[in-house]
C-alpha cells in the first residue's frame, strides 16, 4: 500500500474513533473509558493506543477536531468583519446555530472550563479567543455609543456565551429546523439586553 493511501486509511480510522468517542462523551461524560471506546468502535486496546497513545491524547483529539471543524472557520469569518455590530450579530447567530447542531458541545465546552491539565492549554486558549473577541466587540460598540448597557463588556460576553451554551440542555435536536428560530431569538435577547433593541427579521 502506497504511503499516501496508508495515511488516508489511518486518518479515516482515527476520525471514526474520534466520532465514536464524541458520541460516548455525550452519553457518559467524564465516565467514558477506553474500554467503552474500544467496545463501541469495535477495536482492540492496542489499536486504540497505536493511534492515540493514551486516553488524554484521545480526548485532546476530540477537542481539537471540534475546534478545527467549527470554531476556527467561524472565528476567521468573525475576525474579518470590520463593523462591530455586524460582527456581534454574526457571532450570536452562528454560535447559536452551531450549538443547535452539535449537542456534544455541552460536554466539550464544560470540560474545557474545568480541565486543568496543561495539555489542554491550547484548547482553552482557542475558546478564550472566542470570548475575547465577543468581549472586545461589545466594548467597541459601547465606546461608540451604539449600545447603552451599564454591564461591563467582560460580564456581558460571559452572560451571552452562558445563555447560548445552555441551549444544549433544552433544545430538541430532533427538530433541526428550529435552529434558525432559536438563533434569531437569541440575537433579539442579546440586542435588547445590551440596550440596543434593534429589531431582528425572522428568516
């Protein structure tokens, strides 16, 4: 087998293990064991360790895959926006839709906040960039007088992110068509809460 084909085959196997682990984390959280992963993915423990080395690296790979899939493309688009109001609208809408599409983020975001392992430092930094951009966007709008809230931008950003993340606990993931309505509702609440009150068309 050619080196390129071997690499693609290996990556497909790793991706399948990551997807399996993600599903298990959503069901069992931190209680998910390597035995659970091996059973669900139908592979042996030596095979699992061949690809990931240990459980820490496997969990880190799950987080990294999510960041590469969802967070980085979204952040790149948000950072490119020069209008802070449009950036705020984009961040609230898209992040809410992402939350409504990936219930596993409930577990992964929580783990990012509570895991103190130094190996997860890069993961925490990526999510911190998200918070920082939102905080700075709110601060920019406040300085420009576009929003009139007395709440500190750092607190406002945390409130917004907390509200959106909490959606994972009550959203019906069997009804994906509701994601846009939830995203628009979240944006309306954010704009009203920041004392801008701009009407948001329902799309």
